[in-house]
C-alpha cells in the first residue's frame, strides 16, 4: 500500500513539474499585455469556476475546444469561459469594473501542455494525464441554434456547459410554447422546455374562399381580421373609402370555423362575419395561424 501511495505522489509531482515547464516555455508577457481591464463579454458563457487564477482560467479555455474567450474577476478569483469572442458579438462586450477580458487567441497553446496537441470534438474538453497523455470528456451541450431560436433572452449567468442552463426564446416568426429554459444533461444533450411553431399567414380578397390546411396537427388561429387596414396595394379595387375598418367578429368567426381542424374553408363575405363593417369599401380577410 505504501509503495502505491509513493508511486502516486511521484507521478503527481512529475506531472506538476511537466506542466510548469510547459507554462514557463510559453511566452506570457505578450499575452498579459493584451488583457482588457474593466471589460467583460456577457451572456455567451460555457461555464464558470471559483478560486481560479487567471492562468488557470486561460488553461481551461485552451483545453476546451469551443472556448473563444474568458472573463475573470480578480477580486473573487472567479473565472468564466465563453463560446464567443468580443469580435463575434460586439453588442455583448461591455464595460464592467473589476473584470478582465481576454481572447484565447492571444495566449500560447503550450500552456495547455499535452492538450495543446489534442483533437477533441467541438463539444469536448481535454483532460491532461500523466506521461504527456490526455483524455477527451464532454464539456457542453452545444449552442442551441436554428431559425426558430433566439438568444435575446439569455441571462447573465446562463451557460451551455454540462449541468448548466440557458434561457432561450422563439424567433419573431414563431409562436412560443414553454418556459424557454434549456438544461444541459450529463450526456451532452439538452432537456428543453420550449417548442417554437412557425407562424403562417393567409390573405384572401372579398368574394373568394380562404382555404387553410395543416399537413400535420390541427389549425390554431392566433389572429384574424376581416375589413381593410391597408391601401390599394392589397386587394386593389375601385371602392376603397377607408383603411380603418375591422369587423369585431373577425377572430371569433374564424375560430368557430377552423380551430382544432386539420383543414377548413372560409367564405370571405360580410355575411360570414355578421354584417358589413364598412360599406362601399372592398375588404379582405387576413389570418395568422399555426399548426399545432
């Protein structure tokens, strides 16, 4: 047992010495001169650490494939690794007293020791081992990206790292269902509480029939307007006396006909909506709906 413990401590000391040699070989003077004092990149964090030196923070970022920059709060020895840089998202690069910001490209990869030669995947982090070896482990769940997602609701302490969480919203062209909170599981997948459903829009001129169809799911009416709120560029006609005309029964009637059905047809005439909301004006029906 004593021999095993002795061997362990010898290996540990050798590894610490090797890492120190790597750091010493790296040129740190130039990197330290490029630190940005009083600046921070917000809302693009992978993860964070307590009781780290700034060099520990840099090393962790260098070993994390997705990491592009770090924030460091010197007073609390607090480290944040980011998946974007100030160049990528300048709108999130702000003044913040007490913080230090640096791009990871300003640091020598040799600081990471054996991990400077790693080929870990984009969602992995290199973990050094004795004898100049390393392992690759999951670091994050990836950036939830797609036309349906918006990062506008990400909060200050959100992160995409393992066991971290992030708040998202649906893009303007989508209807949101759920809280928008994503939790990064230990297997590198997201547990999502968000469903973004593409909004659809149909417009049909008076006297015609509007047909709504959902290839999958049923129709859910979000908004409907029978009348006229646009000029002659929409359903042009010689009779347009007002552009301030809306039937108060527009949405109620369209919902009665279409809600909860895979398809429906609406005859676009005043009688369908309980009467003419504006005589001597050619009207149209405009409907916003989703398939749910």
